[in-house]
C-alpha cells in the first residue's frame, strides 16, 4: 500500500491542526542594552538594524511599548560611563544595570521578569571577562567579582541572574553568594555551552565589549566540541544552575537536542547578534522574505528542543503575532 503523508498537508486548517511546534511569546526573552553614557534618547546599533542602546529614560519609555505588545521577559546588558581593569561598575550599587533594575521596579512593579547578564567584558577597559594576570584571565580571582555583580543585581531587583563569563566554578560561587545573603530564591541561568563564536560580531558594537588584545578562546568553548558542551552543562547543574543555555543558536541546534534529551531542567538558547543581523542584511538586499525566514528560524529552535529563546527578533515577533 502506498503511504500518503500528503493527505495531512492538503488544507491550511488541517496543517494548523497537525502542526507539531508553535511560536508563543511566553517562550521568548528580549535582550536590551541600557547605556550610562546617554542622558536621553537612544542610539541605533549600526550592525543590528532595529536594535538600540537606550538611555535610562528612553528604556522606560520603550518598556511601555513592549508591555503593550505583551513582551514581558527581558535580559539586561549595561554599558557603563567609566571602565577600569577590574570592571568595578559591573557590581557597583549605582551601576547602570542596578539603576535600570530599580527604575523598572519603581515604574512597572512586577510587570516585567528581569534577567541580568553577569559578566565583566562590558565593564573592563581591556574587554576581557575577568581579572588579568598578564595576558591571561585569572579564573579564580574573577569569581569574587562575579559574586558581587550577581548579588548587586539581586539586591536591585533582578528576578534571575545569567553568568556568561565561562569561568570555571562561577555557578557554585554565585549560588553561594546569593544563598548566603538571603537570595536563595533567585534562579541562575548558566551560559553553560557558550562557544567562542564568530557570530558575536555585532554584539561587540552593541555592548562596546571588543577585547583590546587577543580573543576569548581560552575560556569560551571551541565550536568543534560537542561532548565538552554536555560536560559543561552537567558541571553547571551540579554547581546549582536552575537552567542551562546554548549560545549561539543556528550552528548548535544538534547540541540543544542532545542536551534536552540529557537533562531535566529548562534549556535556553541564545539567538545571537550575528544570526539576527544576517537575516536583516539579506532582507534589506531583497534576497529573502524577512518575516518568513525569521519565523522559520525561530520555529527550528523549538523543534530542536529549546524551552526558552533569547532573541533580538522578540519585539518584531510580538508585532507579527498581534497581527495574525
């Protein structure tokens, strides 16, 4: 007997009925950049069309529009006014992320779920993710900085912290700091499998975090290594991570699938700047249909097993879903 799978593809309503995966705004987190060097307004990020760096007043205004669209989960990055060798503005009580958290809570209460990136690269004058020992990032000397940053975020109103530095032992260190100071309820979303990827290029402009020398391959993962990614995930879970992440997305969906089959916690995926900008650039050239390609790409993340999608497309997705 001939098998006829096409029977279930003949009508749009039937295709809707048997569709295996759907995009829902509840699954999406929107990354945003708040810039202490701006006193008002926003600055477009040239390499990321449609994405801005916001002053604090402009951020609050933008959040009003996001709330109307139903976008209510944010990942906050800060650009400080001053940088130094140890990234002190990353954990200062009056740092830009800490100010943003407090302002959002004052103006919006619990309307937004606030996740903060915990790293040093935006705050150091050398652009690396920790304390330097010569030309090397000293892993263990960096851990106290990450503890202080995560704790300061929780104290300022963060719902969740997300360490992205890739230092060994940072999840355990942050968990200890949070628990010791009464924030045992604050979850940690670990950037567990974060690769030394060329897809991060536009983000370096967005966060002003380009290393002043060398690169980050000594602490971020080799893109060729899959088994090592699983190892990193398991280590983070042993140290107390509540969620794990794969970053970037498109070239690492095999790992999302493998990790999803191996763990019993939510798996996040970061649809990074280069992936976003490639779609925008091709659409600008008229080579692709931006909406169709974006939706197909985002759906592939769900199909691979991602529970949470961190994406710069989130705002536009919300608009498309409202129009549907």
